[in-house]
């Protein structure tokens, strides 16, 4: 019988922002140099997640250590590009702009009836394709911008926005990313923007998810960080429908959070046994 859990509150998600900044900038610097690199490329969308990742990277690697890549689609909101440009200018980092409309539209010219979900996934993967190409040009690693809420719910595109070489914000819930944004001095225009992947007009994260980030972050904190069960979440007062939906999303998206499953034949299998520091020469 699972032991009762108290209801998670906003206080459970409060950060020591200064300490988190120190940990994450150290992580970016160490992991980048460990790979033999001196810089990262980051897809700057105009949203708070990529803004926080870029700011942390700027503090870790310096002005020349970060390249921002801005990748609008023809339906993207004009403020997305403007806010991304403004942030890159404020940080003093190089910014490149690549319109992904020709690549996406050329693919769907043969299938004009494709759904918004398919088109959105294609946009996300085209952007990641551009980032990895630019990473070769700049001899850089691709910096991830998916937060913990998105990763746990599978709210992202595998091999698209969920791909990266290293991710400094993947253990921060969305509400914690907002705390870091305020600590880092990111503009209110970005911090207070309605969360959206900007994949089609009027698309918002919370409308698609069916609940707010403030709500789901507290539930996830209970289920994941406090190791709570379904029963304990219900006992703590969470609506049954929301608990079941969140648990279902977590379960069904597990494949997105791990490398491809490799059938085990030998004694040392990549991703199963071949994963100790000594295997990487460290």
C-alpha cells in the first residue's frame, strides 16, 4: 500500500537560482570542452527555454562560444524572430537566420493535405537538421532546449527539438525555467510570452496539453521527485482525469527519453553495459 503523500506546492519548485546557475554553467563548460569543442550552437526561438539555455551558455563559454541560429517558418509569429534577435544582440553573440519554409513546403508539395501535426514535426526536424549542419561549420555542439516538463510528458519531437548534444535545462521544470529567466535578466517580453512551439497560427502548449504548466509541474514533482503513486496523487487531491492523462503521457513517451533499444547479443552492449566512464576513456 503506497504511503500517503502531501500535496505538492509551488514552494517545492522554488530554486536557489544562483546555485543552479553555477552548476549549469559549469556543466556546459565542462561537457563542451570534454568533447574537444569550444562553442555551442543553439536554436533561438524567441521563447523562454532557448533564451535561458543561450544565456547560460554565454556565461559559460563567453561571447564567441555561442552561435544563435534563428529558424522561422512563414507562419511563425513576427515577435518570435524579433525577440530572438533582440536577445542575441543583448548577449553579444553571433546570430544566423535560416528560413525553413522552402525545405518544409517542398516536402509537402506532394502531399498538401498533410495534418498540422505532421507539418509541425517536419518543421522541428528541419530545424534540428539545420542546427547539426551549422554545428559542423562552427565546430560546435548542439545545445538542447527541452525542459523537464516536456521531456517527462513526451511533449516534443523525437530527433527534432528533443535532440541535442548536451542539455542544460532538461532537469528544470517549465516553472523553474521561468525562475531562471528572471534571475538571468531575460526580458519580460520573453518571460511572459504564452508558451508555444509556434508551429501553426494560435498554437499554444497549454491548449494542446489540456492543463497549465503551473498545474502539471506540481503534479509531476509529486509523481517523479517525491516518487508518488497514482493513489497518493489522488489522495493529495489531484483530479483523477488529469492524473491518468499525465501518467499515460509519461508511459507512452518513454521511448523518446532513451537511445534506440538495441537487441542484446554480446556481453557488452551499447546503451546497456557499455556506459561506464572507463568505456569513454575517462
